């Protein structure tokens, strides 16, 4: 990457923290991003986002652009994106529509179903749900998850029908719908997208029941394998599916698509993350490093996207 004059970015706000259940992860991501910018000589400043002060802080700070690294509701779902649009401040990542769609796993799956992209079967759970009917349609095991949370928060693997109610209760603690999803027996992969580039796929292996919050952020037993072991044709197919998902949801800038390949070698799309983590356990920096893109360069590349008018924004 050619050396970039940090002055072209002007004054940059790094939005982190927020009020979602993923606040602590966002603070870690934000600290890493801020450090990388400062090392590159960029005039970057952190804002720990609070509902009642963020608009005034953005106005008073006279920021030229924003690196948004908020995770979860309020920061990843189109809310802060709408604020930044209103204030006419360029920002990293996807716009209002794609952020709102991708944050809602139910709407994401409905859209993927509608355009014929492969995603596991699912049903919506509520207090009136007939669990026997759910099991008859989805089989066992089943993954139960809140539709509007990230970082695997509120998720449970259900192996017996009697466990469905408690799994629903755990997921229903969070806002939004609760979905039951067909369990895919196979291997889990993630594919990061950076601008027009699709980065190498990473194979995820964990001794835990599934790739949950602890496996993502706390465990040292999780294995991240890149090259991922697929044939060239299989990896290209996975990358095309990831890019197709990214484009179908109208995402921009950067993101990460999570997928499975089952025992019959069929790929399944799980979700799109429009604001993936940027911690020392995070996957986008790993995928970037596989293409010889170091962390600080990755941060600069993401920030550079705010210099280009796109998608009718800014």
C-alpha cells in the first residue's frame, strides 16, 4: 500500500462502546482501531457513545469523518448511521438500510430465502409456540438465537425438545424476535470482505458446543485455520456466496459473512456482520493478515473508504 498522508483524513472520531450488550467488545475493538490510527499519524479521537451526549459531541468536535466500531443495537443497526447521515459526516461501513437488515437475523434470512441463497430452515418462537411442531419441521438439534444480537449472545444449542422453552427464555431476554434454526452438522467458516476484495476464508474450530461468546473472545482453545483446507474451487464458491450475501443486503465498505459447509459439501449462509470485531481475537484482521495486510493498514484501508462518495451517501 502506498504511503498515505494522514492529513487527508482530517479529524477522525472513533465511535466505540455504546449501550448494547456488546459494549465491552466494542471498547476493545475501538481501542485497537484508535491505537492503529495514532501510530499512522492520524488525528483520531475516541468517543464512548452515550445516547444523550453523542450528537452534541459529534457537533462540537467538528469531525471530518467517523470510524464506526460500535457493535450491536444502536451502533450496528442503522441508528447511529442515521445520525451521521443527518449530521452529514462521512463514516465507515454500511449505510442505514444494510445495517438495519443485517442486524436483524430474521429479516436477513427472509431476504436470502427470497432470492434463493442457501440459509438453514428457521421458525420464529414466541410464548404460544408449539415446540413439537418446531421439532417436527426442523429436527434436532436446533439452534435458538435472538434475532437482533451479535457475538453469539443469547444463543443455545437445543438437543431435546424439552429444552426449547428455556432456550427461548434465554434468547427472549434481548430485544426483537427469537428464531429457531435448523442445526447444520459440518464445518464453520467465515469470509471477510474489504472494499472490492474478498479475503481468504477462515475455518473455525472450537472444543465448545458451538462458536459462542467465550470461544470468540475469551478461550485460547479456539482454532483459526487459514488457509482453510478447502480446494480452490470450494473456497471460490464460498467467497462468491459471501460476496453475493454482502451485495444482496446492500452492504458497503467492509464486513464478514459466516457460513457452514455440511457433511454433503453443501454451503449454508448464517449471517452477515456489517461491523465485525477488531480485537486480538477477531477474524477480519486474521483474514487480512493472510493477504499480508497488517492491522494498521487494514484500519487505514477501511477509513479510506470514507473519502469516496458511494451509494448515494455523504
